[in-house]
């Protein structure tokens, strides 16, 4: 598995890199820590709060920032390598979202990892502009990391769509050696007219899928609004990762756009969240 972790010099992106390596330490994977430095032509002196700086000073500042990031990445990669996960730094130039999306597509990455906290240069508020663009347009699963948490418990939000079923296979395979506690939560949505027997069958199918990878998941069912119920479960449970499909029961006309429910959960949850989509479909 090839994994792209977007980094900058912030502590949050370093946590994302550490989390990705922890997630993958029992899995055959390779991590590339990718820093996108700004194009000096897009930065004015006012951006640096240095009104008298010339283009040479701006270029020097950009290079200094890139060197600082590279040093931090090399240090963080040591954490990956101690867990037997190969890690390599890459430095690109341009718009962060565009460069990450282009690299992920052209180099056939299997997973994109982003850190998300208020001080990140990736513009990561709870969900910043870069994160939103990548979530909408990536063809790979996207993992949003807010903090580093050793992975002991995973919540899978399951609606029964094909995308959700593929998400089970993705995380089940990745966690096959680690064996964390996994809870599958299905929300019986009244607005869809789903009855209880149908909901129970949905949960049964989900459980059977994970058992193919030697997991013994707990299953839970509740009623109400899908987003609200998932967020309630996250708030009350001590989960270290939330997993959900990017699409609902109907794939959107434009496949790059994730469902409103997936976007809202990615925005509002306080835990690392993996939004799954399969580029091959």
C-alpha cells in the first residue's frame, strides 16, 4: 500500500504522520511525507508581514521553511521506520490541494492522510479549504487526523451501501494483524422507510464481511438521523478511529463529490476519521 501524508512544519501534521505510521505498523505499506511549498510568485511581501522584503528575501524565506519541514519530516520518519514502515520525504511546489491531488492520482497512492488543527499551514481549521477540496475530489480514501491516539477501538458507520461494504474490506484487511475492537453502527433511518428486519440484515452482512478478516465486531443499531446518531456515538464512545463510506445509498452524479452526511461527520467529529472511496470503481 502506498500512503501519501501531507505535511508542513506544524505539530498537527507531524501527529498525522505519526498516526499514519502507527495505523500501518502491522501492514505492508510505504509512506511518502509530502510538503508542498508555496510558489514564490504567489507570495507578496505583505503575506510575510515584511513590506520592504524583495523577491530574493521571499525566495530565501520559502527555502528556509522547506528546510525546516524537511528536518521535521526526517525526524518523524524515524518513528515510522522504527515500526518497520518505510517513510520518504517529498517536496513539491504549488497549490497544496492541487499538488496533493495530482500526485495521488498520477503516482497511484492508496490512501491520503491530512492533519487538521487550527494552526496548520494546510489551512486546517476543523475542516479547512485544502481538506475540503481533497475530500471532494480525491479518488482515494482520505484520513483526517486531529490528534494522535493509539488505535484500540474503531467505529464503522455503516449504511449498507456498496461503498460502505468496500470500506469494511479496506479497514478489515488493514487491521487484520492488529485486531482492535471494532463496533459497527447502523442507523435505521425512518425517512428511508427502512424497517427493523432490513436493518438487522444490513448489520448481519456487515459483521460477516469483517469476519472474513478474522475480526469479531460488535454491532449496534439505533434510529434517527444518520449524522446525529454517529456523532452521538463518537461523543460517548472512546473510539480512536471513525470509518465511513464517502457515498450514501445512491452514488452522486459527479463521483468526486462525497455525501453531505460523510462531509458533516468529517467536519464535526473530534476523532480521526477515514472517509473511504474506491478509485477503481
